[in-house]
C-alpha cells in the first residue's frame, strides 16, 4: 500500500505581539506562538519597531528592517 502525503510549505500571513510572545498566523489557518525571549533583537526592540515587519520570500520568512532581524517560518515550526 502506498500512501502519499503532500508536503506544503508553511507561509505566514500575519504577525503580532503581546507582552511576552510573538504570534504568527499561517495561510492554512494555523497559529504559532513563541516567546520573544528567544529573539534578543526583538526582545530589546521598541513596540513600534516590532510592528514594522514585512514578509519575505512570499511569506516563508519575516524581516524587521529597523533591527536587522530575519526569522524563517520553518525555524519556528521546528523550535
């Protein structure tokens, strides 16, 4: 018996923060939440700097120009 599983790439659509966590919504409806503590640049950034994110690579990563930080969605799923 052969079972085929389609592997899809996790693509981000939205990013937001609360006082301790970064939350990422994926196009497939999943949400990932990770501690800001894991990312020293984000932890040290002002709230306005955290809000200035943009998706890179068609949503496979997140970039913050002001603090020179890039995070891949794949790395959040394997953490």
